[in-house]
């Protein structure tokens, strides 16, 4: 798959590292939270990482629906901030939100 085909918020692997797509052109490396400009044509792997999705039998649908609604609200707030905040700050906040979401899903798996 190519980088431009991924939706924002998708985890992917590139050059041996895992990233989180923050904007149409920027991704944050998960190990050190460094932003990287990625070519639209870059080939990426999107193999699911264990722990990124909670098992259905351990989380109730209403609970997950509430978490997903909260995540969408956070995303909407960040989107409304676009144009009002410096782009690097907005990218950092978006990346932190996405990493926190991934970590939450991993914790729910335990």
C-alpha cells in the first residue's frame, strides 16, 4: 500500500519502524515520537500489530462505543484547531492523541 492511501490515524511500518499517520504528509515514529515527512508514493506495510484492537469478548459494545465517541470528539476538536494553531503543534497533538488511543487499546487487551 502507498502512504497516501492510508487514512490519518493509521499505524504502519516503514523502513523497519512503526509510525502513526498524523497528516496527509507527516507521520510520527512510535519509538521516539519524531515527525517525518513521508512521500505520498512511499510503500508502507499495514499489518495489524497485536494489541491494537481490543478482543470483542473482553470489552462490551456500549463501552467501546463510548470510547470511540470520545476519540471522535477529540479528533473533531483538533480538526477545528487547524488554522488556529501552528502546524507543528497541531501535528504533535494529533500524534499524541493517536498514540494514546493505541496504548489504551493495548491496555484493554490485557
